[in-house]
């Protein structure tokens, strides 16, 4: 029997914490989820009871225990992401790290050197490929928008025989909802290309990754699930992993080195081992595994239903508010975990409103995110350069959403 959302809520010590004398109403989980107590406990336990050198370097009993623990975390992440094997999991410090690694390791060829991006890619995905394009190593194409989602027909038109990789974020961090990974994977595969999906906004509120939907590679960040910062993973399908060229290299990535004909020849290790250079964040990986266990205890189906209910409640509250525009269609937004709102009333200043949320409410402040949300492609394509984003996780309540709506109405009445 699964535990209730109410029981899970008790696991977040920062919920309702006070800062500068005001109690926090946290509506910024798309940026980062408040941290789970069990994750902090596990990281501490791991550092104090297991903190030794990884088994790949040393071969004493502590090192073996460390390595066993690290591999167990890899297996846990593999099952969460729906990978066929733990060997398909590369530990990273998050999606930014994963996207940089994939971009710089990808086997582009002169005949296949085009990357097609959706218009809702986060800068974490856009910028690594933009850099390669600026250096003349690849050609970048960006699909158009259809309302506040990716225009899938438009995406399809850009994919051709020169396309090496298609990137489609699973759930947008600016316009919410979720994207059709299976359809994009189909389009990419029919052209002989691969599909990468960014699961940063999907993993916590849907559970799992884009791998079972046909993605060849996908990634998530642990801090967006309540695990420690600088944890996360990149899944790469076994066949593709074998073709990647290790990019971030160093200790632990190499099988052998020889010297002949005046140069060194380095043979890198296969699978994830060729990509995890240097001593790894083993305590973070252990805490990430515990985080996944803890959330599974409640179940991602229950988390999904709860978050969708909060989006629904917030949309209902916002429906009658004049002076702002909710971006996106209700049926799309219910598939996600966040809502972006654009000001329409003259004199509405987003920084001023943010100040009001932090300093203008009696005894409380509301944490939201304002600005471009590191989604510059989507801002350019949609024309919305500045939005107010409210985002939800398992610990939020309909009262949190209602409190925000009331604060918004109050601000509008003051300007
Ligand atoms: C959709 C999306 N992708 C990527 C990232 C980058 O994640 P990280 O900073 O954990 O690497 C974020 C973070 O906000 C995001 O929302």
C-alpha cells in the first residue's frame, strides 16, 4: 500500500520555513525542489560511514564497499529511468552537465552534422549545441512554436538525411505542459537520427524518463526531485553509447595507454566508465537513490495527480483575474506542473510585483520565479520576454495557489 501525499510532505523540513521574519509559501519547485530529509541523512551517513576511495582505484575493503554502494545507486537510477541496464547510466551533476557531455561526445560526421532543437529547449541544452554551431562543427536548426508548444509538423520538416540529433525537452520549464517524445523519436528514427530529451521538468512530477518513450538519450537533475545539488544522470542507449567519443576524460576513464610511432595511444573504457572522469560524487548518488525510493513510496502516479490538481486549482483562481494573461491552453497546462503568467495591465512591473510578493504580504512571502527562465529560445519565438512562473510539487496545497492569486489581485488593485 502506497503512503499518502500528507505523509510525504512531512519529509521536507524547509516547508513553511521563515526568512527575514516571514513564512515562506514556496511556488518555485521548477527551479529546485525543497530537499528531502532522508536525502540529507543518507548523504551524511555515506560521508561519515563510507567515505573512502572508489573501488575502481583502490582495492581494499572500504573501496569495495564504496563501489558496491555506487553501483547499487546506478541500478536504482537505471530502473527509475527505464534503462535496460545500469551500464547505460552516466552519473552527472545535472542536465547542464549531461547536455554538454552529449554535445561534445556525439559522433557527428561531415554527412550528418545537423542538430534540430525544439523552441522550448532550456539554455542548458541550447547553448552547448550553439557553441558547436558557432565553431562551425555542426549546423543548428530550431523548430517553430505552435501556440506555447513545439510545432511538431514544423519539427518534422527540419529533420532530414543530414540530421544527426533531435532535441525535445519532455516538459517545458517556461510554458509547462509536456511534449510528445514518442512522436519526435519516431520522426528522428525514420531519418536515421537520434533523439535526446531533457527530463529536468518531467522526472519529479511524472516519474521516470523519456527512455521508455523512445529517446536514445535523456537526462534529469537530482536537485529537482529533492536530492542534493550536483546529482543527476544521463541515460544513453547502449548502441549509441558505444559510438560516443569520451569528452571529459581523466582518471578512471582509460583502459590502457601505449606509446608507438612517436605518440601515445589511449584506449578508453566502454560504457559509462569512459565518461565518468575523476573521483565521483558517490555520496550524492547514494542520496539520489534514497530520494527515488522515498518518492516511490508515495508513488509518482499520486504525485502527478496531486500536481495536476494544483495546476487546475490555480487556473480556476486565475481565470477571473483581469490585467494578466495565462500563457497556454488549460488542457496542455494540466499535463505539466507550472503556469507562466504575463502582465497586461499598464504599470504592471514584474520586478515590482516580485518585491511585493517578498515584502508586501503580512507575515508571509511567496517564492516564485520571474524573468526569462533560461528559456531564451522560447522567449524569442513567443515574444514574451518576461513572465511570472508559479510551479508546484507534492508538498504544495490548493491554499498555496489561492494565496498567490489573492496576492496577485491585491497587487493589481494597487497599480
Ligand atoms: C528544462 C530544464 N532543463 C535543464 C535545466 C538545467 O538543470 P541543472 O541546472 O540542474 O543542470 C533546467 C533547470 O532549471 C530546466 O528547467
